[in-house]
C-alpha cells in the first residue's frame, strides 16, 4: 500500500494513526476561542487541527427560495447563506491561527471550497489539503487542488464507488499521487447503523492508499473500531463545550472526550501490534505452566519408562509431550527421582525419532556418542529458525535483554550480522539436523561468545560440544582471535557447566560470570 507524507509524518499501514481535530464552526465567532481550541486540541492528543476556508458567497448565493432551505436534520429550517454566515472562519483570522498552531507544535490544515480559497491557502503556505465529502463531485475543483502537487485527504461521504473512482482518477491525471481517503457518513450526527465501517477495508483493497474515518458519530466507539479495521487517519469535530451554541456543537467532542478517544485509538494500535506467534513478553512468566514430561515415580537406572512412571504434567521443564510415545519403553540411563523433568540425557535405548525446525523427520541414535557434529556458517535461510530459537522462553530468560524480539527487529539485526565481517554466526548440526547456534563478536582479538541450544535438544551435552567446535574454528580458521570470552547469568547453570567442562577460567561478577579461554 502506498504511503503519503503530511509535514513530518508518514501516513499508512504500520504508522501511528493521524488524528485530526476539526474546529469548523466551534469557534462560535471568537478568534480567542479559536486559539483556545488549538491549544486544547494539542493537549487532547490531536496531531492536527483543521479549519474550513470559505465565505457565504463562495459557498452559495444569498437566495431565500425553497431550493436554499434545509428541510431536515441538525440544521432544519436554516437558509444556506445564513448558515454559512454563522459557521465560516474569517479569512483574516487564518494566518493568526496558522501561527498559533505552529507555536504549540500541531499541524494546521484547511478545507478549501472553491478556487479563491485554494489560492488564499497557497499564499498562507499550507503544506497539504482536505477535500470535503460534498465537494467530491466538483471535478474542476479537484483538478485545481491536485495541480498544487501537495498531499490531499479526500472525504467520500455519499459518494458511489464510481464517483470515488472518478475523483481519484481526476487527481492522478494531474500527476499528483499523494492521496489519502476518508470513509464518511455525511449525517450530523451519524447513526452507528449507517456508519458501514467495513467499507474502510474495501477502499484500501480497491485503491491501495491510506484510508481513514471522518467521524460524525457521537462518542469514541466508531473511531476505535475504524482503527481496528485498518483506518490510518481519524478526524473528529472538536469544541470547547457543547453548551456554546454554534452550527456544529451538538455533534462535536469536548476536550476530555477527545482525549479519551485518542487514548482508545492508541490502545487499539497497541493491541493490534504485528503478526506474532509464540510466547509474548507478558506470557513469559506463564510459559513454564505448559505441560512437559516428568518422572512421577522413582525410577532406577536401567528401569523401563512406562505410563506409570512418566506423565505429561505441568510445568514445562521437561521434554515436550509430543515425545511421550517415543520415550515410553526406553530405559533410564541413571536413577531418576519423582518430580524430575525428563530430558534426552536421561534416556537410553533404541533410536528416537526427532523432528527438526523445518518439520523433517530425522533419526538420532541415543546410544552413540555425540561425535557427528559440525558448524556451518549461517545464511539467509536460517533467519526464521534463529528467530524461533531466540524467542524461546528459556533463551529470553537467560539473555541480558529479556524482552520478546519482534520479527522485523530480528530480520534487520540478522541482515547486519551477515554483512559484518567482525561477526561469525554458525549453526550447530548433528547428522544434518540443526541443534543449536553460536556467534562470535570479534573485537581487539577477543571473540565474545553467544550460544544457545534448540529447545528440544537441551540436556544432551551439545553446549560443551559447540564450545569445543568454536575453539577449533578460532584456532584454525578465524584469524586474529587470541582469546574467547563468554558472560553467563548466575541462574544459567547449564551454560556455566558447559564453560567449566571446556576449561574456561571463571571470574565472578555481581550480575554475571565471565568465562575466558586463551588460545
């Protein structure tokens, strides 16, 4: 989907929702109140404050026959000319309002309604435009606005699909492709049953541009729902108080209401997040409440594992339950006490079927020593596998940065790793099965180690093996490395034992243990 720029903001999917406070007639004829509205909009969390640029004479003619009378709705009984006299924002105010907005750090926008108002706003230096729903069918006006080659937000209330398509094509024909559209119900106020917010998704699919909601309904529900449906922009009428009479006050939001709407929009954005599977940061503390295989009766060395002494129970410190059928009938390598999590290191017996990260069935002989191991340099194909391993709850708990890693962040990091000649990233393989990873960050002759073992492969001694293999690489293949170093949290007993078994010198620190080995 195409994105557009409004001042210093990018508008489109993956970007924060752009929130517009529409002042319209809510200044009620007072310049000071108009300035107050700008400050209030900023404080309420709006990104932009919008006005309208017209006069009664640029909008209509002073005529009192039946054609110019409003028969239904909020303005029932009004004459168009007199209504616009009450509602318009004097043009001599607008440079002052623009400067006021700049002083408080909020974007300033206006809707022009004819060529003279466009020319005026050009002189005012506006950086983008809004087109009102009622002007959607004014093709000459659309052409003129688009010819200024500035971004446009176009409301589409009452527009048929063909009319919207014609308006879009009109703008594009000028060579201006900086367009966003707004779903809008041009009723004041709009009823929920007539909002048809699902149209937002269809508009985005049909036109491939940012789409928002120009919301004339009461409350924040429609705006928050629209964001959940993919809206990139929200526009809402804004007033100091609905008790101040003017043509727009009855369907406008007061500051505290607008602030609550902004809060709801931002909360919806957070809840939407990104496409994500697996354990979230908030779930990390509960991940251990999953089931795993545990010893539920004391087992002697050489005794067979049976449904009576092995069960799938909570918590998740043992093998995954998917291995239950594979381990039943195998024998214990050593005595196991009731309440001990079962690992591959506890089991002797025939071949155990293993499933690698890609879902391929492989065979690992549990009787054989773990000798058929090798390191292979990582490539782009390994990005997804390493992402899964990196976000394993045990890895995140033992890492110095424990937060869940978003895929986009991992993907960008991994790209840099592959390009950096001071970093060596390897995958540990056992009989062509990926069982772990190890990385060297090389600086001033020291190779700092980061390694982890795949969740289903722990407890089998692979930690010590990968440390021995990286030592061989550093001594024989990687130039300039004179020392290896690892830093391990005190709680990470498996890694501590692995470094100690490989002859590393241990130095205690308050937060971690440093292991070093001279080459």
